[in-house]
C-alpha cells in the first residue's frame, strides 16, 4: 500500500491495504475534493492494468482495463494549484511498489 502517483496537488492515487485503488481529485469549485475507489480490483496483485480518468459533462470517471469502475459528480475543472510535476510514488517514502509497463 502507499502512493502510486501524484500530479501536483490536483490528482493523487494510492493503493490501499486491501489492494483497492483510491484517487482523489481537487476541483476548482471551492477547492473541493472528490474521491473514487475501485471495488473488487486488487492493484497489489502484480497484474498489468490500464488506468484512465475522464471528466465528462460533470462526471469524473475511473476506467480500468477499458471498463468504468467508479464515477462521481465533479463540479468545475482541476484546481490547477500551480505548476507541478507528475510523480510516480512519492518523495516522502510511502510509495506503493508496482512494476511499470
């Protein structure tokens, strides 16, 4: 378990102790946060997965291996809290261990 990736402070993903993937996205709408979490997909099992996020007409969607597995309403756009880089893992030492393909 631990951080899988971060895009600045706007999007961050982590693998939970049970293997579920949790993604938090910060929106422009009052800096509110929305969270998506997979159910029944173990991201700690070493299986290769394709992962996508889509914001479509106010609905944030988490797509795994071509299937939408979670969605929630999201007002506004990404918060764009500055010019930040994409990080795999985290520099603070609590990264998830996963192969990259």
